[in-house]
């Protein structure tokens, strides 16, 4: 299994490494206080596994803690196949039906990988247009908006 990475930029990488591989990213201080990150680097449209994506890198003390990849849901199968080839067999791959407050249902596909305190979770609303992949380590997901 490959490390959880984006075009060779793995968790723990420096901001300099992010900019070397993705020269179009724009980095700045995070707009809110968080224990999970202190800087973010936003990219315009990039290619990842043959899929056009937008990516945001989150760094803390010059180490990459997470990255969030957003892509069009119509590319779900292609992107999932790329990730499975890159990251190996997922820990889980399932569909869920969630009940919204208005009583309607929302179908969601989630594919998750986990290794050595790091995780990658692809979330795709099957009726929606935008899906995402969050790759993180530690308690990033719980801490980012605290």
C-alpha cells in the first residue's frame, strides 16, 4: 500500500514540498484558531488520477496534517478505482441512506482506508454534484473547527 498522498505529497510533508509539487497553490494563515492546523494551501483545478479536482492542504508547524480533495460525483467510480490502486484495499466501502430533517432520504457512499494513525475517507452523496476525499492524521477531523 502506498502512503496516503496526493501526487507524492504525503502527510507530514513541509509547505515547501507542497509548493514544489503543486506550484499553483496559494498558502496563507488559517482564518480561525485551531489545534489541528495553522496554515492552509488552496489549489485551483488540478489532475489527480486522471480526475479534475480542487485540493486544500492543511499544515501545522510546517507539517502537512491533512488534505481535502473535492471532485465531481460523476467521476466517483474512476476516482475510487484510482484510490484503490494507490492506497490498496479499503477498510470499508458501503452505501448509507441518511434521513434529512425534511424527511427525505440522502444516499451516501463512503470508502475508508486506515493505517498507522492516518486515514483517508471518500464521501460521495450519490444524488449530489460534489464529493470529497479527506486524508488526515491524528484527531484532525475533530479538531479543525474547534
